[in-house]
């Protein structure tokens, strides 16, 4: 199985009209992860980063994706818990509880 050659565009070949986002440093990502690890602050910061027009596009897209993922997890948890509560209610009726 042969791989096709990949070509990469260096920044010097890009036209000046293209708006390039600054690269987030490792330090920026460490601060981001620390803030997201703090309860309540994490949701506030994710919302701020997701709706900010001046935020780094990399962090903004990451915040939007994280909020979508959190929303999906909340829906799945609600479905799971409602199923478990229904099963427990059925067992209680079955065994006369």
C-alpha cells in the first residue's frame, strides 16, 4: 500500500489577505486546562471563550466543541438515569415494595 506524497504550505507562500490565527503556546493551553478543571469556573470560561469575538479561534472552536460534548453527555445521563429509575420502579411494583 503506497502513500501519496503530502504537500505542506509554508507561511511565506500565503497571501497577506489570509488572516492567520496566532498559535496558542503550551503555557496558554496549560492555563486553559487549569481553568477548565475548576468547577463552575469551567462552564463560565467555556461560555466566555465560545461567544467572544476577540478570542483566539483555536480556543474558541475548542470551547464550542467542549460545550457541545458536555450537552451530549447531559442528555445521555438524563436518558440513562430515567431508564434506571423506571427499572427500579418496575422492580418495586413486581416485588410489592
